[in-house]
C-alpha cells in the first residue's frame, strides 16, 4: 500500500464519492448546518469552479476541499469561504493539512486574497487545522443557528494572503 496522497481537481464524475464524504461530515453534527447532501447541480452552482480539490490515496478519494463565494458583489471577488472534509477512516493523518495547504496555493493562483471559514466552535480539530494553516480567529457568532433543536456557536476565521496585495 502506498502512503503518498495525491491532490488533484475533482469534477462532476467524482460527485458520488465527494457526496459520501460530505454525508459523513453532516452525520458528525459539528461540520455543517446542512442536514442532507445537495445534488451535484445545487452544490456546483454554489461553489467556485476553480479550487475544487480531492485527496486520493491508493486510488481512493479520502477527502476534498472547495471554495464558495462570500458575495456576488464585485468588490468581494477575491474573498471565498473554505469547505474541507476528510473521510472518517482517514482523519488525523495529515490529509486535511495537505488539502488545505494546496487549496491556499490554488486560491492565490486564482486571485483570492482572503479565505474565511465559519466552524462549529466545538469542532476543535477543524479550528486547529485552520489556525495551523495561517488562519486567525476573528470572533464567533453566538448561537448562530439550530441543528436538531440545539443552538450552536460558530468560530469565524480568516486568512489574508501575503502574496496578493
């Protein structure tokens, strides 16, 4: 078995596997406020066409990362929100770090100057992943939304590119 993880782009053909990993994230109860996996068409129209990455280990897709626009206004064209998910059996192996590092590189190639993330405050692993990648905590939103009748806080993080000035 190879231990090298390949980071590459994903497309509509990868959606069934990407959606399965996303579903695992939904089921944790601390990864997203989504309760069902969207269709490819719904997901595709809400995410930026570039910067859609997957992590492949021994021909198996084990994680993914992508960007969504934060606004349709022209002045915010360089600001995007990060999504990153790793399949449960491959967490804590450095795959998230590899995906996020590559996502940052790709985002800068595409002209993004700020990446942001809204992470469940209880999702300590994701917050640590982002802060280790240069994101800083800028605040939190208290009881921003309910999931399964429980209020959740969201920690807000951002990373400002040092390459795009």
